[in-house]
C-alpha cells in the first residue's frame, strides 16, 4: 500500500488526487508517524526531512509539480519494479491511450489528439525504457503523435482486429478506443522515429467532404485550408470560419 506522508499542502492534494485518479490503494499519515503494517512505499517531499529506512519500506520524494512521476515511481514499487512500461495508442481525433506494466493496466486516457503527446510524456517521464506502441490507422493523427515524441521509443503496430466488439451495457466510442489501445500495447511492431505527414488527395477530399457535412451543406473549404486541417495546423471549425470570410 502507498502512504502519503507530507506537510507540503500542495503535494498532499496533488498526490491524493493523482492516486485517486489511478484507482490506487493508499492512506495518509503525518510525517514521522508510525506506518500501517501494510505500507510498501511512502511518498513525501524532500523538505519533510523524514526517513523510513528502518521501516522496511521504499521512500519516494517528489514535488507537487512532478507528482505524476512520483506516483508512477511509487506504483512501480508495488509492481516490483521489473515490468517495462508499455503504452498502447489507438490514434484518431480522440486517441485511446492505455498504460501497461506487464499485463496490468495502470492508467488509461481518451483525450483530444492535441493533448495526446502531453499525456504520453507524463506517463513515460522517469521511465527510460518505456515503449510506446501506436496503431497504424488514422495515419495523419498517428503521424502527428509519432513526430512529436522525440527521445521516446516508438513502434508502429498493425492494429487490424484490435477494436473489440462491445457487449450489452458496454457502450461508448471512448471505451472501444481504450480497449483497442490495450490490445495495441500487447502487439510487437516496427521501430519508427518519424512518419510521413503529407496528406494524400483522398485525405484532403475527406476533409472537404466533412466540412460540407459540418456546415449542413452551406460551405466546402478549399484545398489549401483542407490541407492545413489534415496536417493539424487548423481545426475544421477554424477552416470553416476562414472560408466564410473569403
């Protein structure tokens, strides 16, 4: 079990919030107080000036600004520290992201593509051997993620058959995307550092078609604006606004 023991108000609330978000079992005590028998790792601030060397537990010091890395380190202690962190990414406008340690899913995200790299970097921080496996679908969105993940090990994975069929009561695209990301994380892929971002004529035409659908048939954006949308330089709403001004 994780124990938060700090007098740092900001760290206390950040750590408790992060642990709750991850569904971790934890408790809190005053710095220097006796630890519960089930304690495995203590999280505190360096300024707390406490040591738990005699309590047969691991001790992680962190700050409120770096709490995600600190909590990740604490969870690593619970996992035994032997399992490599692998992230699966099902790319799209809202990628599904699954964070696995061994066969255990320790975190999951379903975020706009603009926020995906930040979420991934937050998970791999402090994990020098972390691996990101990204599906080969949604090529442009996937390429944007790959190209922004410098200094991170990335594999491109064949995502055929990774999206599950959801049974009764299990609804929502977000759930399907996250479960697909879990499956992608479990597949070996080919190492990749960059991916071509040049949109194909078909991809540009799809953006133009979507612009007409989004505007109820009133506006179809031009090729230049469609290319910028495909590259992620403009949102479709911004491109539609510019087209209406022309």
